[in-house]
């Protein structure tokens, strides 16, 4: 058993990163048993779940269409806010009941696995968990499961260290049109509210040759869209001590001929002029940028250790708006950070009014154990946080709606990704600048990039008609 340790998780010695290959020599012990993987949290987790499914498939397990049919259920968890924890612990209650009526293995992966407090709870209270595999040794998942099956003993294997890079992990992708591709793991920013630098380890970049060749393979397979992933993609290459940056990577990946290239998440601190210029210049780099603001008050930004001021954020924001044609910019904002006064919050509102974001993910601050902000004084009352969140959301929704209204009667290109959940005569797709469109059309459009005339605009989606 190896359990996590937050002190080790925080260390950064910037040792040379080990690049290794996935060890494919694992017995086919799945024997047709069915698996179900449930994902919580961000796109990085979505992609890790594709790796979990890929590894299970390679060992002879098969996907279950319904969770009730599964013989093995893995929860790929998120630790970013308390409610992410609550959802997982709540669901473990449901799984406890399921285990009473059938043979079922339950496993935990992802960021929660990296938390000391969570592992203590699992050891003491959640006996229904059969195995835990941390984020740093995900490539070892099959050995952990096999050991559990062979010994019938609970396996907890979590490492708290800076992390390596393992290439060639099998992937079972969710979509045949749009793919996630990791470019950088971990984070060294240590924003004071954030648990990610502890759960995901040191910032470390994949080699650009590996990334480009992965995208070349995807193009050959007919993929239309690739999204480059990282907690902070703009820091790409910094740990490799070369001059090769995200700007170079975007240019090289765009050269593969992939029709749509995206990237998330950006950090304003590392966003250079060259990056803005390459996004503006290349037609297949999509004009959509997720640029977290977090707060509009310089005092709070400093307490958050965000490394930029409101003025610097606005300068970058305006530069992107000016240079990147028809761009859309979304953001993340936290309200109720310790010490946030009404005036600080109003400064956030004033930045929102100035930027008129296309959309935003807004959050009430949630203290994360062992992060610096959790030790700060002047906690904000829950009802004050909720009131601010509500006021912020009203303004955010107003601007999302306005941004969508600007597309009314325009013809835009959409990558159609699926049938509409609500209406069988419609399909769903995304515009170049990442707006969701419900399109009148049939399933033959799925997987294609088509012209769509926008006929109606709401706060969170658009309606449109396929134009031949
Ligand atoms: N409380 C609330 N929101 C948080 N985020 C990260 N940590 C916390 C926290 N402790 C938000 C940030 C980040 C997004 C992914 O989640 O806005 O950008
Ligand atoms: Fe967390 Fe800040 Fe790193 Fe984003 S940049 S993952 S908010 S520490």
C-alpha cells in the first residue's frame, strides 16, 4: 500500500523528467468482464478516462452499455471543489448497495486519490472501494486491478512526487471526430486556492515530436478536430529548457492539416504576443480562448498568487480581441475568496462589464485542505458568496446572450458532433468559436463540418439550419 502525502506532493526539485513507454506486457485477465468508467471534472480527466478505458480494453475487458451491467466500476474523480468530493462520496453509497447484490469491483482514480484526507476516509469508512490508483501511476492501473483480483485484497497505490511522462498508453477515444491530446501535465503556478499542483505534480511537457506524430495519426484516421490539453498550456516547453514554446507547437500542429485546432486552458501570465499572432494567422487554429480571470481586484489577485494585475489581464484580453478575428473569449471567476470585500467584488463586475465575455464558469470559493488560502483569515459567509455568485451570473448570462445574438442570421461553420438529446430531427454542433448550435438536420451530418444559418439565439445555445 502506498498512500499520498501533501508535503511531498508540494516539492519541486525540477529533476530531469523521465520519459518512459507504457509497458504493454500485461496478461489478458479481463475475460470479457464489463467495465464502466464515470468521469468527474475537467477535460484532462475526460481524456484520462479514455486512457483507463483503453487499458481495460487491451486487457480483455469490454465496455458496459449500462452501469448496472458492469463488473468493474471506476470513478475518475476531481478534487477542485468540495462539491466534487460530495458527489463521489454520495455515489459510493449507491455502489455499496449495488455490491450487496452482485460481484462488483469498485475503483477510484483521479485527483481525489491524491488527497491524504480522502485516502484516510476510504481506509476508515468506504470499505466498498477495492482499489485506488493515483494520477502519477495511472499507467500501472491494470497491475493494481490484477493484484486485487488475484489476492482479493484491497489495493491502494498513490505516489506523491513530481511526476514522469509515460507515452503510448492505450486510448479508447469517445469520439471519432474530435480528440483530446495532452501536451503538458501538472502545474507549478501554485495559485493559493488550487489543489491541482498537489494532485497533478510538477509542470512537465510532452516532447513536441510525440505530440505532432499523435496528431498526424489522428488526421490519418479522419479526425476533424484536436484539442491540446494542459492545466496551463501556455507554459508548454518551459520545463524543457529550449526555445520551443506553445507558439511553435501550435504552428507545427496546424501544419499537420487538422481542420480544427483548439487548446485549453490558458494562463494569462504565460500568454505571449507570438502565441496571439499565431492564433490570429492560422486559419485552422480556432478563434476561441478560455482565459481565466479569477478576480478583477488586484488585491485579491495578489492573495490568489495569480501573477498578473487587472490591467495586465485587460491588455492581453484587448490584444486578443483586436488581433483574432471573430474570436470568443470565456473565463473562470471565483467569488468569495478570503478577504473579498464588496468593493473587490464590484471590481470583478467592472472587469466583466468591460470584457463582455462570451461565457464564464463561475464558482463560490471552496477551501481545499492544505492549500495556502485554506489557512487565510476573513472567510466570506456562505450567503454572501451565494449572493455574489447570483449577481455575477446575471451579468455573465446577459453578455453570453448578447454575444449569441450577434450571430443571428449569420452563416457559420459547425462541426456536427451528435444527435440532439431533445429533438430527433436535430443534431448538435460547435461553431469555430465554440458556440453550441442545435441544427435542423439528420444524423448523416454527424462528423462533418457544415454551413449553418443561425435562426435563433439564447444565452447558452443557438438554433440553426443546415445550408447545403
Ligand atoms: N474554489 C472554487 N473554485 C476553484 N477553482 C479552482 N480551485 C477552486 C477553489 N478552491 C476554479 C478556478 C479554476 C477552475 C477550474 O476552478 O476558477 O480556473
Ligand atoms: Fe490551479 Fe492556478 Fe495551476 Fe490553474 S494555474 S491549475 S488555477 S494552480
